[in-house]
């Protein structure tokens, strides 16, 4: 059963870019909450999946595996399962991230085919799953795969599909996100131009509009703010650049996201590059 059965996903953007955006994401900032340093590659033969999120290798049928860094959404689980069943025989390699199972007894893993392509990439490219970074490894390839589905507006990113929505923002000049309020109560992927930052002792607020009381706001607590700075990033350098964030959107006088994982924030790749 997917962790996101009760979530609705959205992508809010300032229109369709002429070419695919390139992003610098949390794991590339440095070793911020990094996981997966002790990984190992295992040749496997995968049993035909019976569910999307509990996979079995025939050599160890007592162990359940879950694909890392993606989330299945209810409306597309059947399509994802069909795709996985059709491609399960091509999976030849498994990379396990740790020995600690999750609440359902599943171990986190990457799975690759004989050409070295991650199974997660294929599912993201088809728009059948959502990127949900959790391992702390660089996510460039996964982000590009998801961006391909978004740009093509396929799968869960197709217009009018539930649970995903694609909004074309109407105010790129001043950064307002008039559609952000429609994402309240949902899990959303949001692109916006950062307008200003309000620093306080225990947290910082990233504001994406002309009215800080009502605009879309991302809260970064002090520990995460310090970790981002230690990793070589200065948030004030992001002002005027496009930011992508993902997470649950709350209503706190306006649409609001509390950033808990640096991998859930990406900046245009030109920012912070040498």
C-alpha cells in the first residue's frame, strides 16, 4: 500500500519553458543528511511483482524490497504494476542502501536492467510515479526523468489528471503564484521565482510573491539553514532564481511548505556553480 494514498499531488509552474530546466538539488549541495554510503551491488533475478512496493528476489524470497526515491500514487498503481511486471525479467542488478527494514519490513534498493538504467527512471519517465528523495544521493538522473514526463504532460502530469495538476502561473514578473492556494492540503511540486528571504533566529522564510502575508512561503528551520550554508550554499544568492520544492502544502495565512529534507529543494543549476 502506497504511503501517499491520502495525498493529492500538483505541479505549479510559471508557464512552459523553451527547454528543460537544469537543477541543483539538496544532495548536490554537499553531505547534507546523506544516506547510502554503505551500499552494495547484488546480481539478482526478480520474481514477477504482485504489488508495486514489495518486490522479491528469487534467491531470497524471505526479503522484501522497495524502490528508493519514488512514491507510487493510487490512480497510477495499476499502470505502474503492469509496467513492472512486463519488465521484471530485465532486472539484473540490485543495490541495497542499508540493512534496516521500514515499518512494513521492506529494504530500500535501486534496481537496474542489463543496460544499467534504474527502474525508477523508467517509471518516472512514463509519469507513473513521483520523485520523493530519501536516500541523500544525487538525484539528477531521476529529476531529469520526472521532468521529461512533466514536459510531455504524460501520466500523472497530464492535464486534468488526478492526483496531479499542472498550473500555468500568470505572474512571472513579480513571482506571485496565484494558483498555489489550490494546493493546500495536498502534496505538491511547485516552481517559483524566489523574491526575498526573511531571516529570524530559529528559521528563515523563502517568499515567492509580493505580499509575505498571503504569498507562497517555504520555511527552513535553523538547523537545515545552517546545514545548507555549511554545504556551500547561500540562500540569499537564490533570490531572483527559479526554485523547485516538493512537500505537503499547508494554509498559514497563505500556502506554506515546511522544508524538512534538503533533497526536496532544487535551484536553477547556474546558481552556486563555479
